[in-house]
């Protein structure tokens, strides 16, 4: 009889152990499934689908902090290209400068006013001069806010008789601003100043 009780107790212990193992395993599977579902939802929410030219394209949504350096450099580059790309056409000059001034504060407006007062833009139109700029690099310091930057570029001033190549180095700061159609990167250039603008070479035509 005692042997039967012993067998029953051993069987009960086995059943209890098996039951506990099943419960632990089931709980682990449930936890893993919930984790995978959450990861899948996060990954799905980070995807953006764009309809372009009748095709569905997939884009990945990213937070601003993930692209601050890229957006900051492109903001500075875009401003310089708009401000310094000029042709002997008053409407083209005005259109480019209007777009550029949306990207910077009064320091850029003061530079524009100074150039206007000195007849710079009038001389470009009268002399059929074109001015082009190639932004070589933009260095942005993200360690402190507002973000300090330096822009290194090369200018080509094209006249009928010659082409002048100039070195241009500017500096300033970037602060956050509201994004808009006129300011898609959401930055504003402050304390913009020219450090260097000197002739590198002159090619006579």
C-alpha cells in the first residue's frame, strides 16, 4: 500500500513538473510573440509609402535628430547657391535672392542691402556677367547649439572677356525654425559673415 502511495506521489510530482514546464514554455512563447508583434508594428509605422508617377514607392520615416547633420549642411549649401548664383537678369536675381533670404536672418539681408547700394547687381546686369558657385564642403559643429558652421566654396565670375575664379569662405550659426515651403529644412542662418573672398585665377577669353 505504501508503495502505491509512493508511486502516486512520484506520478503527481512528474505531472506537476510537466505542467510547470508547459506553463513556463507557454508564457515564454507568449512574451516572445508580443515582443515580435511590437517590433513589427514599430517597423511598419516607420515606413512611408509614396505614390509617384503611378508607382508606389517605399520611404523610411526618420526622426529629425537622425538627419540633423545632413539637413544642416544642405541648408547652408542651398542658401549659398541661391545667394551667389546670379545671371544678368533682374527677375532671376530677385527670385534667387528672395528664396535665399527666407533661409537666413538680417545678417544676410544686410549683406544684400550693401551689395545693392554699391551697385553690384546693377553691374552684373549692365555687364552681362554670370556668377556661379560650387560649394566644396560645409563643416557644422553639432556639439553646441546654435550650431556653428563654415562653408568653403569656389566662385566663377564669367564676363565676356574673362572668367575669374574666387575662393569663398563664410561662417555663421544655425538655429531651429519652423519648417515651411520656403524653409523645408527648418533652420535659420544667423550671424552670417564672409571670412575670405579672394581671386584664385583669371582666364582671359
